[in-house]
C-alpha cells in the first residue's frame, strides 16, 4: 500500500491540499491573485519574485512554500528557515549553489574551499528549476532542499522579504500507552533503540522514562512541526517569524 502524501494549508485561502497539489493550487489561487493585484497598486519596488518550495531532504512530510524578493539575500532566507524550523544553539549553516558554498564567513576571512558570504542577493543566483541543498548544524545536521519553482515580475505582497504561502501540517501522533494526543518524544528510544514509535502524552512520558531508565539524552523533547524535531536542543517554536 502506498504511503499517503502529507497535507497542508494555503495561507491565502485556507484550503487544504496534498503536497503534490499545493504548487498547482498556488498558481491559480484567486485569493493569492487578489493579493498580487492589490500589491501592484502599492508603492513597493517592482522586482523579481521567486516561488520556493523548501522540504526536508529525507522526510518529505515537512515542507514550505515561500515567495521571496529578488532583492533579498541568502542571509534573510537563512534567518527565516532558522526561525520557522531550525534554530536551537546558533549553529552554522550553508547553501550549495553550483560549485559555491554560501555560508557564514568569519571576521578573519577564513573559509574552507570555494565559500562566499550569505549577503548575496538571490536574484544573482536563483534560476527556476534549480534545487539547492541546505544544511543547518554541521554536527547533528538537518538537511533541506530549496527548489526554485518559478519566477515572476511584480510588487511584493507584503513589506517583508519572504512571504509564507503554504506549509505542511503536523499529522497527529498518539501516545503509545493511552492513545491520547502525544506531546513528547523519548530520545533514548529514537537514538538507541531506533524505535519508530516513541511518542507519549504529558501523563505517560515521565512514567515511561522512569520505568526504562532513560536519562542518557536528558529530558524528553516536545513534538513540533519541524524537521528538526527531536534533534540537538530544538524545542520550537516552529512558527513563522512574521
């Protein structure tokens, strides 16, 4: 039996679609078209605008659809991804575009190989159809893929450099003990036993850890709508920064 696709909601109209249909919907969403028409009457600068689909490189259940200004930088995209999905301990990150790795460059100018700063404007490097690998944290790494779905010329629909157009929903997880909604993960089960199921409700997570002597990885980690769920010190908030 084939695995069902994850689903998510369009920010403009609120309708729910499977992952495979969201890009097509955004091309024709009447509410989005109205927002674009309204923006065309604003005083915002006309420029290239890029439709991006961002997803976990290994788990396609986590995905975002963004529209990004061409005048914005990779640093602003990095900031957005950290805010909505990734930031836990101030780790380094990097985009790979062609032969160039765009990452944080230290004050002494030191870098490894062909590296450039994140201050480049995306209109200088984005081409529709390209897929850009991205890494956050070079130890407990979260890997994403940024796909440039399309480019349009117009005025941005908001004053922000990036607009969230759609995102995947976190499918409900059930406590292994009582079947109630789960809120916590047991990291010991995840990493040592490699159990696929390791989620518990508020009542049963500490019972489970006490009974099984699970303390090697510290306390339990919250279930959040992020591909970094359960990794390093990530606890959320997994919400859009604006």
